[in-house]
């Protein structure tokens, strides 16, 4: 059994009809990168950098310094040995509070979080961008910006990245000039204004956890409404399809890094829709790979089209089960 898994680790995730799907891992701390590599990930699709900032106590209570962040990012990058590491900039607020920054606000998920917080605290943002850029000299780094809804947020983020590069250049500090910059698509407004995004960015990554929360207006952490958290709601499927289609048209990669990417019940649906990059917890990677190895993507086309034209939840469920049980 162990030998079989070892072999699977080195097998690329190629469908029966020869289409390669890039399987990536989500990590929270640099030391998780080893598990990503061990699971056979082609890279890190989501490094949730906020975990370096959260839950700090005692002498560590201050925010991590540029040097501390640089060492953490570099460690992950070096562990991955040239495979891409997508570092998401600070995504604090709401379900991920910074200890010194808790407010009694009514709707924290709609409040000052993620990129909104970073643009209001440019010094914190700049420090992180410098640390990420410095780590890019040691492998392949992509920068991923969370919770973007507005064009000016993309522009301001890009201009902060330029400023960080300019500073490093004038200080003679090495970084990768070609570092790619992308945005999370996790606010419905973003999925509904994709031309604004594909024009300015190198890649997109869909955060289905927040996209579902905001589209269906249900708090992802509130158990009272957990039964309404439906990842195959037709609205969600439409937004996913629109996003992958816009990426194809603009010829920029669109990944999924939210929970849907690691749900084997949805793998065939997602690759049938056109997704070619999925990022998930490392432990789920082998089973998702096995599913891809046993799938003929061209044979899924008709069923997926049908699912996207159906607005009846019961029918969607039945079609999903049929797609999953389909033998090729
Ligand atoms: C998401 O929203 O789907 C996501 C990947 O980010 P997080 O779960 O960290 O908000
Ligand atoms: Mg999110």
C-alpha cells in the first residue's frame, strides 16, 4: 500500500484523454511545505501568510519583522526546490483576527479585512511585500492578493509592489523581477467584473470558501446557517464557470484554492468545467489525483453543460452523482 502511494506521488495527474491537471497544496506555515512536497504537489497554491501574524504571545507579540517573514517565506520556497510557491498577502480580519486588532463591529466579514486592511496600513503591507520579494530570489514565487473587489485595489496593490521592488533595487537586494501577481476571486463582485481583473493580473485563484459565504450571504463560521452553505448552488456554479471561461479567453491561469478544490465529489465537475489547477490540503492530494487518473475529460462535457443549464438543486445533485459514477 505504501509502495503504491509512493508511485502515485511521482505520477503526474493526467486524465485518460491526456490532459494534465496541476495539483497544488495549501499551507499555513513554512514547515508545512515538506508535507506538500511529500504528497507530490507541483507547488504551493496557497500559503496563508496570516498564520505568521496570528496568535502571537509574549515576546513575539509585535508583528513579524521583515527579516522574520523573509526567513519564513524563504524556507517554504527553498523546501519546494523551484516549484512555484503562491504566497497570499495578509488576509486578516473576520474569521482570522489579529489579536491586537479586534473590534466590536457588527459584520466583520464585510469590514476592514485582507487587502482593505493592508491598503489602510501601507507600512505593514510594504514590509510583507519586501519580505516576499526577497524570498523570490530563492525559487519561484507568486504573489496572491486576497479579497479584491475594486479596480483601484488592484492598482494600489500593484503600485505598492512596484515601490517595494524599487526600494530593494536601490538597496542592491536581489529579487525575481518576473514575480507573478494574481488576485483571489472570492467576492461575487470580482467574479462579475472579470475583464477588470484579467487585464491587470497574471493569474487568478478562486477562494470558494468566501465566494460561497458572500454569494449566499451565510457566515461560513456560523453553525446555525451551516445547512445553507451549499457549494453546488447554481449561483456558485455559474460564478465558477464564468471565472474559468474568462481566464481561458484572456489566456491566464485560473486556479481554485478554496475547499471545493479538495472535494472528490466535485473533481470531475471542476475539471469538466475547464479548471486545470487545484490547490488543496496536502493530505487530500492523492485521492484527487486518483480521480483525475480515472477520468476522461472530453466524455464529461455534455453532462457538465447539462449541470450548468440546470437550476434545480435536486437535478444538479443527481447529475453530479451520475458524473461521479461514470466509468470510462
Ligand atoms: C477561500 O476563501 O476559499 C480561501 C481559500 O481563503 P480562506 O479560506 O483562507 O479565506
Ligand atoms: Mg478567503
